[in-house]
C-alpha cells in the first residue's frame, strides 16, 4: 500500500506554465516578443546587479532568516510603517499564503474573478474594510501598485496601518524587474506580521533576493521612472487598440486586455496570454513591453494581424 495522501489533493493538477515559458525552456521563444506574464521588459537595476555580484562570494553562508535590512528599507519607503508592520516572502505568493495560513481551518475565501476588471478606489476599499466583521481578513493584492496613475488609489498601505484586519501584498516581480529571484512583501498590522512570521519558512527569502530587493527599493526613483515609461507605453497601446476599433479594458497595471486573438498576435511574432484562461475567450492580455515590442503590437493590430499578410 502506498502512503495515503490528503483526499482534497486528488482534484488538483500541477501548475501549467504559460506557453512562452515552455517555449523559452525549449529555446523556441527567441524570435518572439514575450508579452505573456506581466514581467518587466528590463533586467534588474544596475544597483541590484551590483549588490548581487557583491554577495555572490558569500553564497556559502545562510541568508539572514529575519530579512532585517530589507524590512527596514521597505518600512522606510512606506510612510508610517515600522519594520514590525512588514511581512516578507518568496514572492508575494508566499506573503499571500502565509496570511491565509493564519486563519482557522474550514473558513471561506472570497475573491473577485477576473480580479483585474474590478476597480476599487481607495475610498471604496476603506468603506469595504470598515463594513467587514472584525474576524474577516481583507487581503489586497497590489502586485501592480507601481503602475497606478489614478490618484484615487494612492497610499493604500495606510489602510493596513489603520485597521486590524487588512494586509497589503506587494512584489519585486513586476516594476522592480526581479521576477526570477522571488521576493515579495506585505504591509500589515503588527499582530498579523508577527503571526505570519510564525508560519513562514525561516529562510524562504534567499540571499540573492534579499540584497537585490534591498538595492532596488533604495533606488526607488529609478523604479518610478521605469514605471512611468510603462504607464506611457500603456496609453500608447490603448490608443492603438482604440484606433483599430478593438475593445479594450482601461488598465492600471502593466498589461492591457484587448479583444484580439492570441493566435493573431502569434502570427506577428508576439506571445500574449490567451484571454480564455482569464474568462475572456477571443481576447488577449498583452503585457506592456519595451519600445520595439510595443511597436510590434501596434503594427499587428493596425494591419489587422498576420505578419506579411
Ligand atoms: C505577478 C503577480 C503577483 C506576484 O507574484 P510573486 O509571487 O510576487 O511573483 C501577485 N499577484 C498578482 C495578481 C500578480 O499578477
């Protein structure tokens, strides 16, 4: 008899990576613009790269399990936050997981789907938080916060500092361009951060992730400049979609949902996320890329799709 496993695992399947990851692994994606996963088109900032080179010779040592330096820098970048308000994790995925691990078994999780079509201003979220029973944990996934240009959304982390049941989760995987290193953080009331640290695997944030994220956070101005570039290019894509008569959803992230088939983009040498997987069959989610990649997108929709067609 093999070991018995938890029966609720039987219905789960292993994660199916986006097509562009599989193609990249097989060396087949080189000629394509990879606009699938909402990664930044640029590599880590030079500051992050320098920090990585500097610590490599010390990779024989275990990382700081408390992630102290990064927590300080994160607290410093979020007015009103102290290090005791900061959660860290192997990507914001682990921050979200740790927050969920605090809740008693048998509860319910409620989440919007597709989450990107829900636009809540900070005032609406504040009202929602105030209306919730105190035993309900409100988790705000702010993976795209750096790309928000609508002032109605500003300073959301203050909500986590004003209340007892709000966690804001953020990541170094998007605007900071560090998706490959796996580092995320959260801002939360001190009690939640304390409990989250009890369930976190002590060395989940590795040495490379810690130093690169710290250096990148300290170069906040440069991250902001890159985010501004993305916001400008996002507007350019949305205008092009509009001119081509394509439906699209106004975005505050580094991606745009557009009513244009992924297969058509692929003919133009562009890989995007198929809308079907997100509840929008026939649509595509296009990550804002670098200038040349975005040119290619504009050209694809302007010519009605199909390279050489
Ligand atoms: C990219 C993304 C994240 C970030 O995940 P990491 O684990 O930090 O890489 C979180 N939430 C959403 C909605 C995202 O799109």
